[in-house]
């Protein structure tokens, strides 16, 4: 597992250069909805982790556009290429006092797949959340990781479209 500082400046630069932080994307909304429905959870989010905040790029079941980075579970997700799972947040000392666990929406379960854009560059996560403890199988992890790969493909496609538009406007 890497530390938060490893590749951080490069990761933040890529977030800006790709335009990933800009506006909503219907493709990402659809993947988010698919994740919520597939895993039968009340909340699914696609998040991007910038310097100070967790930016919510797509959401199902939770109306929030950003969260402080220091309370965001996704900060842990971007430390590794592996799906990060917290089966019961109240049983985990890192998260039991988190305001989202103690207060609304009283979260208990988290699973997040990193959005691996380049080697060692994870932009954020596709995550699912539940208000009760839950198990998450290796097969579930693989399915969530595959959905996260589709999110990265959508972000990269948007970047290519933006570059194509920029190139066309210059010629």
C-alpha cells in the first residue's frame, strides 16, 4: 500500500488536466445507478479526490456534491489498486467516530474500487455504502472493480473528446 503523499501532485495535476472535475456525466450516472442496483445497496457514489475535498461526480441515494477529504472513506481507497472494504464501520477504529457513521446517514458498510487512471495514479473511487454491516465476496470485489474500470474509460473518453474539440477549434 502506498502513502497519501506518493504520486499526489501528479494525481492532482491529472485530475485538472483531464477535466474530470467538471460537470455531470450521464455515462457515470448510469454506472453509479447500475452499481447501486446490482449490489442492492441504498447508496452508490463515483468520487474524485482533490487536495482538500472529495468531489462527488455521480451519486445514487445520497444528495451531496462534496465532502471534506479527512472524513472520506475514499481517501483510503486510492492508496491501493485493490477494492477497499469495511464490513462494519462501527467495528473499525479508523471509522467508528466518523460523522457519517455516527450521524446521518448512519453508514455501516463501505466497498470502494479505485479509479486507476495510470499506474499508481488513482483519481477517486466507485463506492457502495450500506446502513448495516455486510460481507463482500471476492466475486463482488471483481464486479465492483470492473465497473470502476468502466468509469475510468468514460473519463478518458471525455478527455479525448475535449482534446479533439480543442484541436479542431485551432485548425
